[in-house]
């Protein structure tokens, strides 16, 4: 029990700093996965000769197309 009481003053700030870092990594992972799926969809559409909807391109690019 003595080792736990010695470590706890350091453990709390470390965990508090790791929580936002884990959140940022999770957000980036979800964003990258979503973009990869959008690109894969666009690739399949173009491989089949179908037109790529402008809405899909806007999501991939991240801004409105003219």
C-alpha cells in the first residue's frame, strides 16, 4: 500500500494529461478511416464508370465545389 500512496501524486496528473491525448488520437483515427472509406467509394464508382456525386467530392475535399 505504501508504493501506491507514493505513486498516486504523480499518477493523477499523468492520467489527466493522457485523457485528452487519447481523445485526439481517437478523433484522428476516426477522421482518417472516414476519409479512406470515402476515397474507396469514389474509386469504386470511377472504376465502374459511374459519375462521382458532387456531394461525395465535397466531403473528400472539405469545401464547396463551384
